[in-house]
C-alpha cells in the first residue's frame, strides 16, 4: 500500500541530518538521473544539495540510504537557492512513499531524534566531530 505524506499546518515535521555522506539519487520524469547529498530529511520531505537546480514543481523519484535501510519515494521539487558557484540547496516534498519506505523513514527520524535528545547537545557534538 502507498502512503501519501500530508504536512500538518499545526505541527512542523521533525527534521534530521543524516551526516555528510548521505548520498541521494534523483530520477527525473524523462529518465535522467542526478546525484545529490541529502542535507535534511523528515517524513514529509527534505533538502538536497545539487550541482544544478531541478525545475520547481517537477515530480521526481528520490532514493537514499538510512541506518535503518533504503528509502525510495516520489517527490515534488520545491524552490531552489544557490549557496555556492558549484551547488544549490533545493527542497522537496514527498508525494508518495510505499508503506515500508515510510516505516523506515519514520523509524530513522524517531530514533535519531531520541538519540540526539538523550545524548544532549554537548555529547552529540563530540560524537559527530570524530
């Protein structure tokens, strides 16, 4: 069964960072592929670092690996903003995820959030600086 993530205007979805090595593959409707780094992710979408912007409103497939397993979903590309000469940050929102992908993503967000809370900001910073 497919899950259709719905943003809740009363509560913003928890966002996490998966680290500097979180690579994502983006497949466009015409079959072209783009490599990206996943900067931030939530159960409703995320933020990609790309070498060139994708069309705002374009529907794409996004795939990436988490500690809990792979996640693959359909997404809509949102506004892009240039941050350097060789890259841009572009947001996306999930429009459809298979139930297994949604469970994997939800579990990853929840466990990362819990771990960060339990470690506290000081220990989390020390752990990630190694």
